[in-house]
DNA sequence: CTGTTAGCGCCTTCAG
DNA sequence: CTGAAGGCGCTAACAG
């Protein structure tokens, strides 16, 4: 049972002074005598006094809290982004509330409402793969609470965003496969609703075209990012009359699932089929062979998102327009494509 | 720039009624006419009205928010625990604030202060490996805010706890190694300050004793859980005049680090040396060979911790004493110990 | 340097 | 069924 917590009034009464003076002493306000401050601080210490942030937030209309919404945080990507963002936000004196939606649109909407009700000062978001309607984020914008998207961004909202050059990353991945002799390159693509999926797919297509390789529709499969489906589609590709000699997957977990399937069928990697993933998940270096992958500057994504958010928050007059930062990727070559 | 958000007063004024009535309509209080409620709800919807949780929390002295503090959340363990806890807490109508300390005691203390200031209704904690002083948690207890520990627990505090049977898990891991013919079994142990490290070490020792194998002091190394040190100590063990024929590590990341070192030296696993980890990190199934490991019911740890916390929070009269739940582990046998 | 007053947004008595 | 008043804990003018 929560007991009565000491307030400035308790301190004031015990010291026979007014609560304003206590408040001033506690907030290091200049207009307090050293002696009074000393007495207040001592008693506060003794009583285990802790300022009530709720009252302050209510009064000042700012919580110094930032909400971070992600679709999941089991894979390494989102936790790393969050840590990067926290570095920057902590520096600026902001706390962080993390919400994950388990890729559920409904949960995402609920989380957004909770964050709005608790009056966060800003929002950093990567939305679920189900999200088509962005009204729950638009409310923030309408209320003057800055929003920054990263990774999965809403193209229709005029807010700051941080992405990576997915197109270029995919292009160079495919280029690498072609240069190492592959010709039937399959692509396990993400949902068409996600801009980063589309960009990677476009990079794939343009690379094939650039090198004069005809795209085979049967080699491009868009799926829902679940490993169950990944498993099914990899098997499907391998069962084709003319199976692919390379596979480019939307992310590393999928690449690893593919690796498992391929190995279980007794095929050799990279001899029979090469694999390229995306994101450089630490796991991709640990499996055998290591997975060639497109690395993203994960922690920098978080830092930049936080920086863009702070830019909007400190911009009291709304003079700084939202910006989009696109970070570059890097191809990490491992044993899944070359010996 | 944050603009003025609509309040019940705005609604009251526009409707020409009092704010009390608006409040009643919004909170589904019985004493409001259906028509009035209807009008209020409509206008609220139209204005995008969102209750100010800060004001409510200040008034009711409860935030319906639970703080979860973990030392890190890059590995799969803590995120999974958090998700498990969230399931239970969401069900009970509680929100969650997640803090990670990066294994830094200082950050942990700061986070605790921030959570106290923001008046969380309860705390779920796994502390850093540096934490020796638990005063920052005792404050919560003293203030009547329930605390539940999991995984890394403070033995001196009389609060609810969730752990696994580390002793038994370790015992059976060593038993398995002995039964598969190993005799020089090394143990890379965690810091002596962590009870779960000590319990695993004791399980290791008792298993050796039980099977009449003398413990070799040179085969037991306590270290700080960093992979750099793990690397050094694995090399050290392999350089011994009589190297071990098995290695039991405090966790799976360490086991995988060991696996890398061992393979890079051209030794065969499990023929030359066997490895057993702890926790059943998904990665341990993906490396080659798969790592034999002691599985913990991760998500259940979170669920139980949340349940114990709710038990304390709902116990208004302080009649329910804190409880400790010890969950059982399971030995998962893979290629790192047997063919 | 200190005290007084007002108010942040809301819920909850207490009167009508 | 509705309105008025009080107060949660704190800060920020405004007076002394």
C-alpha cells in the first residue's frame, strides 16, 4: 500500500517556512539564503523527499519524456536503435518510454493513445507491418507534439524521418551476386506496404536490369516477414523446375531460415546457392557459412532520430521544417556468397 | 511547439454545462443523463480530447504505470521477460516504462530516481552486475511501492522474487557431461556477487563431488561477463598443460565465444572438447554444432514477476507477504556435447 | 530574501 | 441529474 510521500509542504511546516521557499531551495533558485537552503536540503534528505514529477509536468506542460514505439524488440535491430536514441535524449535531459506493439496495429493505436494521455513531449516511431492508417500518429502532430519516423516511415506525413538507402544497399547486394557469377537470383521481399521493402525490391530490379538480366516473376516473392512463411517460400523456390542460384532476403533472420532449409536439403552454400541478407544481425556472422549482408548503421539511426526530434522540440516558433536523413549501408561479404 | 490541448473546461464551456458534468460523462459515471453524455462524447471526439493522465495520476496518487529495470536488452533474455511481464500487466490495465542501465550502477541509480519521481506504482528489477548497494531500491519499498526482483535478485531485501533453479540446472548440465565421458570439466563462472552465478557454481561443484571427481581450481574462472574477457579465459584454459575436455559457461553468448575460439584453434567439438551454455538463447541452436544449454522459461519469468507484483499492489492492507517463485530449467542437448 | 496567491487538469464530495 | 468548491504537489509571478 502506497503511503503518504513527503511533499514540500511537509518540509515547509517542519521548518516553519513557506513552501515557496522550500521550492526555491530545492530548485537551486538564487533567491534563497544559504542557511535556509542548507536546512531544507538536509531535511529533504532525511525525509527521503523526492520531487513529484507529475505535479511539475502538469504545471509546466512538459514531461521531458519521449515515447519510442517499435513493432518488436526481440531482434537486435530495435534495441540497438533505442539505445542510440537514448544516448542523445539522456544527454538532453529527456527520459524514454518504450512501447512495442508485437506487430499488431491495434496495440500500436492503444500505445499511441496511452502516450498521448501521458503527455510525452515527442515520439520516435517505427510502425507495424499492418499499419495502413496513420491517424493515431497524426493526432500528435496536430497537437504540436513532434514525431520522427525511422526504418518504417509514413511517406504521407510531413515529419522528420531517418532511413537508410535501402535501394542502394539492395542494388549493391545484387551487383555482388551478379559479379560472382549468379544469374537466377531470387528475392524474398517484404510486404509491399512498407517503403523500405519496396525500395529494396526496386534496387534488386534495377540491378538486374542494369546488368542485362531479365527478371523472372516466379523468383520474386513478397511475404509477411514471419519465419513460417519464409520457410515455405524458400522450399517453394528450391522446388522450382529451375531453382535459383542465389537468394536475396529482406532481412537476416529470413536469410538464416533459408540457410537452414538449404542445408537440410543437402545443398551447398555458396556452391549450389548463394544467400544475401539485410541488416547485419550479429547472428549472421555466427552461422556457417557466415551470411553476406547489407549492414545498416543501427545505433546511428537512433541517434539521428533523437537529434531530429530534439531539433523539432526546441524549435519553439515552428521555423525549422522537418528533415529526412538517409544513411548509407555497407555490403558485408561472408561465406554465403564467396569461398 | 506544443499547443493548447482541450480540457474538460473547454468542453464544459462550449456546451454550457459544468466541468463536473463533463467529467462524469467522460468517466461513465451513472449520474448523467444519456443526452448530456451523448453531447459531451461527441464534442470530445470532435475536439480530439484526450484525458490528461498527469492530472489524474496527481489526484488519485496512482499512475497505473510499472517500471521495469534491466541491465541490458540486446540479448534475447530481457526483452522476452519484458514481453511476458507486459502481457500480464496490460491485462491488469497497467502501462510499462522500461529502463536499461547498460550494466552501469550509476545509470541504474539515476533510473531508479527518475522512476520514483514519476511515481510508478511498482517496480520489476534485474540489477546490474556492479550493484552492491541496494538503497535505491529500498527507497521504493520504504515508500510502499512494491518491488519484485527476477534473475538477478537482492537476497537481503524482503520482497517477491522470481528465479530459476540455477543450482539444479548446472548440476544436471555437469551430470550430462560426466555421463558422456568428460572428466576435466572447466567452468567459466559469473561474478561472485550475483547469486545466480554462485548457485550455478555450486551446482557445478556438487555434481563433480557427487560423481567423485576432484575439483581442479585452475579449471574454474570467475569473470565479468564481457566477451573480451571470455575470449581471454577460454584461450587460457586451452593453453593449460592439461586442457579441459569440457567447458560449462555461465551463459550462451559466452559459450558461442568459446566455440569460436575453439574452432579457430582447429579443435573439434565435441570430440576434443564439449561445451554447455545457459539460457537457451536462440543463437545457440543456429551455430555449428548447436550448443547444449540449460533452458530457462524466459517469458514465464516475466509473467510470474508481473503476477507477484500485482499481488503486492492489490494487497491494500499489507497482509500478503512477499513470495519467491523458483522455476525449473531444462537441459537441451545439442551437438556441442554429443554427436 | 521570503511569504502569498493563483493555477496546471482532473475527480470527488457536498449541496441543490 | 447537475453545479460549486476543494485539493492533488508544485512553480511562478507579485508583494512585501
